């Protein structure tokens, strides 16, 4: 073999239409054996790195954004306990409204010093809908975004949950 081995990368857009100056963040899924290579990259825009089981702090310290995927409550709690105290925040991947609420609730719990696992497993909608605007803003500096393939369905389900919470408080 001549030259270095090439690892294929998947790009879900036509590269000729991609103006990197207009892109804020690229997302990559990285197997553990390639994580060090990806963390060594210095790109603008920054990378969101999804690598289950990876050291969250090492991703952030390399200047990239850690990605949280569906995992056990214990793994998510460990991730949130670390990322809540790092600069830069994280991006989550969720498939359902329940997962979205869990991630938001766990993030709020991590920032408040509450039990993160309880926040993940038993999201308190009343707490989430009554956050002080400063607390909501702080949450958004840590939870930078949620990736999903089901945005419409999740938005509809979350609207119903929020309407139900507001109905209980009136």
C-alpha cells in the first residue's frame, strides 16, 4: 500500500453547495479507535464529536463539542456531570420527546446541583416550565442543540406536554 490509510467520511450534503464560512458546526460519529485522530483536527467550523464512551473532557479540551447519544441513565448522568462544568457545552441526539425532556431535565439538574439521574429518569415539567429566564439562558449555554430525525413529531408532543403542565397550574 502506498500512502496513509484513508478513512471514509460521510457528508450528507453536496460538497459543491457547502460554504464552510456559513457553517457553524460539523457533526462526526467517531469510533473509539479513531478518536485521537479526530481530536487532533483543527477546523473552523468546530466539530461536534459523537463517540460513545469517550472522555467528554478530552473532546472539549481539544476544542470540539461533545455529543450525547442515547445511553443508560448512569452514562448520561456521568456525561452531564462533566460537561456542565466545561466551556463549550454539548449537543444531544434524541429520537423521542421523552428523550428530549430527559436530556433537558438532566442538564438543568446538573447545573443546579440536583441529582442528575433523577432529573433524567423523572423529568419535572413544572420545574422546567418555571425556570427563571437566567436559568433557561444558562441551560442553553450548556445544551447547545438537539439533533433528531423526528423534529415535527417531537415538537407536537412537547407542545402537548407543556400545555398540560400549564393547565395544571391555572
